[in-house]
């Protein structure tokens, strides 16, 4: 009877772990999709109206001195 309780706890623990793994995988997948969407959106904006080239950083000349 004690062993039955133990297996019940184990299956509940396994169920929780499986659920946590599933949630983790889902979050990772959603993060990947969001990054991909952000990347494509950024690429589209860059091709539509690319910003002027960045000016040289004012401190970059000091390192040569």
C-alpha cells in the first residue's frame, strides 16, 4: 500500500516534470518565432528606409594619440 502511494507521487512528479518541459519548449519556440519576426521586420525597415551611415565615435581618435 505504501508502494502504491509512492508510485502515485512519482507519476504526479513525472507529470509535473513533463508539463514543465513542455512549457519550456513552448517558451523557447515562441522566443525563436518572436526573434525571427523581429529580424524580418528589422530587415524590411532597413531595406525600406536605411538610416544614414553612423558617424565615427569622437573617442576613437584618442586611442591613436
